C-alpha cells in the first residue's frame, strides 16, 4: 500500500465509502471487501424515482463532477434530483491498487472490467438506497462506457441514458492508443513491475503519459488557436509541465493502469457473443448520444455508428474545439450545450 495524500477527503471530499463485500471479477479474480467511494447531492423523493447516477471517467473523481456538472444552474440540479456520483474501481478513492493491502495490491491487483464496475454499482444503489429505477445514467468517456453497460445490463432499471464522449465498444484505434499510454508508464525502470515505493519513482513515465494525453486529449484546432494561452499558460512548455503533467503526476501509476486496462477492453457486445447490434438493441432507456465534435479518442463517426443501433436514441453532438478534454469544462459553450441536451432529456416522459 502507498499513502498518497492526493486521494484524500481534503482534495476530493466530502465522499463516503460503501463496502459491497467480495466482488468476483469477470477475469476470474476477486476483490475482497470492495469499497465504492461516492458522493450524493440533493434528496431522494418518496417515490424514489428522481435518482441520477454519474460514474466517473479515467483519472476523474466525484469532485470534478461536482465542480463542473452539478448545481442549481445546471441540468443536474440537486434541488430537483438525487444525484449519486460513484467512483469507479481503481480511480484511487474506491478500492484501487494503491490502497489495497498486500498481497493483492499494487502490481498484484486483479484485472477489472467495465462490467465489474457496473455490477458493483448496481449492488451499491440497490442495497444502500433501495433504488428500483434510475431517472438518468450519465457519464463522460469511461463514464460513457459504464453508462452503455448499465443500459445493456439493466435495461428495465435505466429510464434515460446520456453517454458523453465515449463508445459502447472500444475501437481498434482507441485500443492502440490506450496501449501506448500503458507502455509510457510501464516502460519506466522505476515502475518496477508495479512495486514502486512512490509515484515519484515513475516520474519520467508519468510525464510521457501526460504528453500523450496532450496530443490526443485536445484537438489540432485547440493548439492552432493557442487555446492553452486563453487558459492562462504562457507557452506550450508551461502548459505541458504545469497543467498536463501537474494534473497526472500526483496520481498513482497502478491506479491509472487499472483504469486503462478496462477502458481498452470496454465492449457491451460481450453480452451477445460479439453482436453489437443485438447488445445495443437491449437498451430501453431514452438515450441521447453526445460526442464531442473534435474528439480524437471517440470521433463523431464512431459514436454515430453506435447511435444508429440504439432504439429510441437521438444524436446530440457537442460543438467544441477542445477535443475530448472539453469534459474538463474549459469551454463554457460545451457545458452549456450539454446542460441544454440533458434538460431536454430529463423533461421527456418515459
């Protein structure tokens, strides 16, 4: 185990932990005493039909969702809804490689799939809050992968779904890029097969990882228009060191690798023998598919191809030059568009 102050109540709180017990994994391992970290906003009504579930993305926690997407001025209004943000396994707050006692932690942490997350989340919301339905499941990037998994695995429970900047089945291109992110970290000699003493030991690998995120996370237009200067950075070097590397360097490498492994293998067609049309055809939720227009991870064409396979779905792309990382909220227009679409989705009777 590693004590990392980044994953603390001071930085990401307030959040609570819920122990779902032992979680048997699709890949054959078991997480014992699996804890899910979560934060709630608003109140559950008497009918228990105003609950919204938000799963987190790669590297993200409940705190960024609270800061960017939740509030009275947003569609996700805690004055109207009971909003539950659940941190995915491996994100550093929920059970993760760095906070799991030996011998199962660090480099020995088992492989987790998106489906494992969603099964764990289902047990959590049904046990903790006695929920029979979710008014909306919404998430970006890996949160979108989990949103699709929810819609396919629990079609009668999910009334509305909003996958943002993500796909139901990862593409070959995105899988290849994720592999390079993994190799950026694991190729650092300090990684020591996952048994480093501190994330500082892997600083060169983490810097390479951050640079690759800069290349693919934003868009060519973002750099052409010097958007990084509008965000307060004086030069490209300043942006890479103090924003991109500053963001990732405090995180645990094994935690990032845990999330990358399941991101790379996200695929709801596991449920239907590889038939994506059959899998997405199971979705009963009113669904808005919302890609980012300049996203190089999950481009419009990939998201549009899946949208056509979902019954009762609408295609609602978000116009932005900030690429995939428009999810971070630096483009107010993108967040405004998301709020507009989510408000319309929540207003639809289902």
